C-alpha cells in the first residue's frame, strides 16, 4: 500500500478531517469492521465497534473532559502506523487538567482504518482530574 491508503496516510488524512470539523468525512475513513480500544480504567474505556461505537465513545468521553491535542507525530509502518500526541484533558466537573502523551496504534485494511488501540501515558493522572471540588 502507498499514498493515502497506507496506515500513516490514513492517519494524517483523518487528522485533517477532524481538525476541519468534518466528522462525517473522518468517519468515512473507518473500515466497516472498525474497532477502537481505550484503557478499561477510563469511563469511555473498552472496545467500541463500528462508526456508531466510535461516536458513542466520543459522547462518553465528552461527558467528562474537554481535550486539546498537539504535536501529532505519525510513524509509518505500512499497514500499521503509530501516532504520538501530547494531550491535555480538562475535567468539566472540576476544571482540573492533566497533560499526557498518547500513543495510538493504527491498523489499515482495504484502504481504510480497521483498528485503533489507544495507550495514554498516565491514566491515573487523567482520572485524578475528575476528583476534587467542582469548579466554582
């Protein structure tokens, strides 16, 4: 595979579509058998299947946090790619935030993103943002 059809090209294309706010176009890059895994310890954790699962995961995440993502670095591995970003998660209930590196392993199949496995650097720090007094 090459060009925008390899995993790294797909990741870059998806990033551009999300950045442009075009969720429909971003989700169009997902394979019909798509699945994504987040750490089970997080409120939006576990395996999520299909475009609907990706959307549901986003809703679960958004109940708890706002997030900024900076510095995406994509490493090309043909049918697999690794993306490393720095993310700041701010808890909606407390206003507390934590910044962590996040590593995502992408797998492509049939010219689409088939799987994403997400590894946050410190889930304890992220969960700690949910604890404490609410923002005033």
